[in-house]
C-alpha cells in the first residue's frame, strides 16, 4: 500500500529527529507500507475506527497518527510523545485532517 504524507511539514519534521530515531521511524514506515492493516502491537495501535498510531520506541518516543483511505495510507500527524497517553490535541489534528481527505 502506498504511503502518503498529509503535508510536507510532517516529512520535514521527521527529518529533524535524532539520527537513530530517524532511522527507526523510516524503518517502521516501511513496515507499515508492507503490512498495512496487518501491522499490530508493538508497532501499531488503533486509536479509533479509522485512526491508528505508529509507535516508535526508543530514546525519543515518536508517534505518527495515520489512516487508510482510497487504498493508501495517509500519515496525518507526527509528534514526540511526552505523556503516558496520546494527547487529545494531537488526535484532534489527525481527525480534522481525515475529514479534509473526504
């Protein structure tokens, strides 16, 4: 399945991460591309009906919120996770972007 960055700022943000984190992120994006819906814990976790988080563990905890739409995977939002739960504001950004895809 094809991976689409919702906008270039997400890709640009990922490029600013530490080198080791950056390598893990793009490795897991490749796993998502290969396994799509079948990718599960510890790599991917459902947030809601059509919203998932790609979970990159390590020195920096990175989360990439994504969805499936028109046989593509859209990477909607990316952030460094600093709290135990995924912040609602980050989920809200992703949900609004899903609406704009339609």
